[in-house]
């Protein structure tokens, strides 16, 4: 697989099995998973495994024959979004979902310009590489792309109103620049938690006001829920529901199939009908009955185990404990996040500058203490704690006890 395969940790971890929020390495050591959002309802959840197994025994085929399983899935998933969102196009990954949403937006608006945020990642296709700002890519930012800086009230000296005005002025400038260059605005592609940017605390109303500006310029709005979706934010099923707006597209991936490759685009009837009438969009593996069974099982487990509420209460508990820890050390500036997506930010206590080396030391120190977490933020100085959502009070205790021990040894 080549020497550039992106692996975690100084000494990569080889895993062989998992259950719930626990992973077991090849040498038989058990780790608490504070990181992975792909096994969303828990690693190898028995109900999901059984649903996949049952469907694989019965039928697995592409989507050019009618099959109830995929229609049941579409119907159930669509009950979780707001009107006028009413149609689902399935894909195999988050990248494919964003690619399709951008393509529909481009055709509908007749424009090519795209607004993204200035430290973000939305996938690995050629057109997404041209709008990647938060990971190394060889492709330069596309001439049709403008990147917005997302304000974080935890890092501002001015008040909320001034920050909001300044941030919205940047949006106006970006839109004007796309229009002057002849690209126009086809879409805003954003990720509701802005985690790659470092889970910023936004000024009130910011997202809604950006969306209004994009729509006034004739553009459509794509909420990338690959990270924030499926109850991760705790208070709602979708990250964009934190804001007073309904996007034109909701793009999905990662948690959707609990590890089974499954992605999708939720959009309006009009947009999908228009696209379908001009293009034959066929995606061989997307929406196959086994994938649909995995997706249905995830929704069923989320309901049966009340995992959305759990993300809210456990996330709140975790952030409370991290805030306590932050108060004890002058090199921790803030506990951040929403629901079960949490960050802890490290700075140099004398200069206040970001301290990525401390974050790295803690991630490695936690591995040594058998807890898996990672790092995020534009300076890589923030712990990324984003566990499977059955993570509970007892797991929070284990994680924060070991984190406290790790911090005393820094
Ligand atoms: C926010 C976001 N969008 C899109 C993607 C791409 O998804 P995939 O790797 O399934 O193509 C990712 C992957 O990490 C992501 O984090």
C-alpha cells in the first residue's frame, strides 16, 4: 500500500477486533475508542451485523431493479430532515456525495463558483481536491473557489457584533470576487461543526446570514454532514439543524452504515428531478440492498438505544470534565465542541501561541494509557475526541482519569 499510507501514531497500531467502544490490538491489548465516528452506533454492533448478514444471504444487487429495502431506507431517513428536503440519492462515500451535490448545484444555477471555508476537507475527487484547504493537496485552489475564514469567539478580542460584521464583510467580498471573475456562485459547501478549523464558537446568527447572502447571489447551500450528522451534535439529528436554515443539499457518509461503505445526498424533489431529467446518473454499488440494510439498522439502533440523547448528555458531561481540567493548567485554553465531538486546546502559557507539540504528546500519552484520540485545528493543537455515540458516563470517567494522569506527566 506504499510508504505514504496515512497511519496514526509514531508506532502504528494494528487492530484485530472490536465491540462497542472498545478495540483490541493484534497483541491482545484493549483500547477505549475515543476517536472513531465510522462505527457510529458501536463497533460491530450485533444488530447491524445481523441485518447485513441476513440481507447478504437473501439478495445483493445494483439499483436497476426495484427493491423494498432501499426504499424503506430512503423513507425512514427522509423523516429526519426538514421540508423541502424530500429525495435521497445514494453513493458509496462522502466524497461521491459532495461531488454529486456540487454537480447538481452547478447545473441548476448555471454558475461554477464555490465557497468553502479556509481550513476544510470534503473529499478526495479531483474537483474536491481543488477546493481542499485543510489537508495537503498538490492541486492549487481552483480559480472558481473562494475560502472563507470562520470566526471563533474564543479567539476574538472584539465583541460579537463587530466580529459578525467583519466576518460577513469577508463573505460579501468573496461573492463579489466570484461574480466579477465570471464564475458566479453555484454553492456554499460547509461543514456545520467546522471541526477541521478547530470547533469554533461562532457569533450568533453567522451561518444563517452567510446562507442568506449565498442565496441572494443565486447560489445553493450544501451542508456536509459526513462528520456532524446522525445525532453526533446531540441536540438534533443533523448539524445544520443547530442553525435557523434548511440547506438545499445534505451530504452523508462515514457514520451512515456503521462501517459499511454508504453515503448519500438528500435534496429537494425539484433539484433531483431536474438533474435526473438531464443526466442518467447510475452508481453501481450505491443503494445495494446490503448497504441499505446497514443504513436501516443504524437508524433502528439509534432509536432503540436513544443515542441522540446520549450524545447530548454524555457530550455535556465530557466537556464539563475537560473544562475542569482546563482550569487546572495554564497551557490549556479551552474545552470546545458540541455533543460528542469535543476538543481541548493547548497553547504556550507565556506567549498564548498554539502548542501542537503538547497536543501530540498527549495523543501519544493517551495511546500509552490505552485510549484512542487524535488532533485537529488549523494549528493541530487541539485534542479531537469523537467516539462512537454509545460512549457513556463510565467511559467518560476512564478517558478523563487517564487524561488527567497524562497531563500530570507532561
Ligand atoms: C467533512 C467530510 N466530508 C467528506 C469526507 C469524505 O468522505 P469519504 O472519505 O467517505 O469520501 C470526509 C472524510 O473524512 C469528511 O470528514
